[in-house]
C-alpha cells in the first residue's frame, strides 16, 4: 500500500506544470507594481508573472525578461500569470508593438509568499474604530499599508500598537465588489470595548484571498486528480473496462451510458426472470412445493404487516371475533332467598339476658 502511495505522489510531482495552482512557498516571480497598459488584464500587487512563452522564469534579472519581450516584437508573447486572488494560474496572449516593444508594466522580483500576509475581517463591533472607519465584515481583507511592510500574523498587531491614538492607513480589498480602497482608521484603547480596532481578524490558509465572484469555482479534487495516474497503469480504451454479467447472476450491472466503469447502477430487482424456452426440461431432483406467498405492493406493505400481527395477537389472546354470537342471557328466578326470622323468635331473643 505504501509503495502505491509513493508512486502516486511521485506522479503528482511530475505533473506539477499542468496544475492550475502553484505552491507559494519558495516560489518567486515578477510582481506587477504598476500597469499603464489598459489592454493587458494584469492587476498590480495581486498578479505575478511567473513564466514567459511556456518557460518558467527563474532568473531575477529583469533585463533578460525585457530582451524576451523585444524578441517578440510584432507578434504575441505568452505570459503565465499567478494571481493572489484564488491562488490560480492563467496564460495571457499579449501583443507586443513593433515601434516600442514594451508592455507598460512595472515589475519587481518578489516572493509569492508575500501575498499571504492578509487579514480577513470576520466581525465588526458597533461604534468601534473599525466601524467608524467603514470596515465591512466577511467581505473585507487587509492586504497592506502605505506605512511599511507588515509580515507575519503578529505584524498587524505590532503596527496598530505603534499607531495608538494616531491615524493609520490600510489597504483593504473587498471581495464582493472586487475593489481595493484606502481606509483611514485611528486605533484606540478607550473607545469602550475590547481591542484597539474593535474587530475580529482571521489569518492563515483559511483566510487567503478568494477567487473573484465572476470566475467559476474550482471543483473539489479536479486539480489534484486531473492528470494523476499510477506509473504501472496502461492506457486502455473506456470500452475495455466494461464487464458483462449474465442475466440474474449479479445484483449490480455496469451502466453503458456512463463513460467510466467506476459508476455502478443497481439492477432492476422487481422484473421477473425470462421464461424458459418451449420444450425445455428442468434438471435436478424435484423440490418440495413451497407455500405461495402473496405479492405485497410497496404502498400496502405496512398495512398487510400490521394486519397479520393483529390477527396473530387475537389468536394468542383467544379474543372472540366481533361477528360471533352473543352470550346467552341469565336464567329466570335465581337462588332461593333467605327467610326472615319469625316474631316469636325475635321476642325470645330480646328477653334473654345479655
């Protein structure tokens, strides 16, 4: 089992260029700082150029990149872009003009992990400094500040402590409106609540910048298993994986309408087996006849079950049927009544000494 797992992981490593996402740890690229060309859909700060004409950029020298652009003058150049929004990779075909073979981009060789220093606004307390500044819960992400670089989970807290009771500027990206705005906030400890900002923040892998709402979300597992295959597997046509079973020999059959043989469809159990051909004789010794059972429809299954249980209960309790003859009435008369004592006997009983 461990050998197969190791082969599977090695196969995934070999297919890394075909993945739609890129691991940011230890990866570098040219981060876009400014874009003067409106025809190129590259967003400053969020987009990184990590490849050109199908090759990964490993040289931090921007002059080599400029030479490659000039060599494509009069034609198109293919740029591989990694976006911090959703951590996705896409390819752009950009036309390079002949008179001035430039793209109008200002680039800087930067680690992709620098975009991981993002703080997600989870909740905003009313009348807090964050509420007064206009921060929105869930949709806002603090991505940086003009005051300097902020690194690590505790970086924002240290910056806030340095700007207590002073004006602090923050770059905030809103996921719902896909805009980045500059927010001015004044941290304070005396606003009447806990914290200097009055908001709850999220940091880490679960709070990275999501993909824009106008892009379709990636399906679960489609990146990981898109091209993964064990090294000992062979390319076989889909029809080779289909197996045929004789009628009535299995509870499951392979659906011919599906392209993959991994999907099993239960066979129809309610259809009777085909009748034997005319003149065919059954083999084997005759079996004792079994008591025929009435077919129970799915809708009246519970009714029949409860009626059968009620009948058995009446038989065990010897309960007479509702339509049996009534009990006979009692006979006329009855036992003789006791005689009352005579008057003389009563008088003698009174004169007797007590």
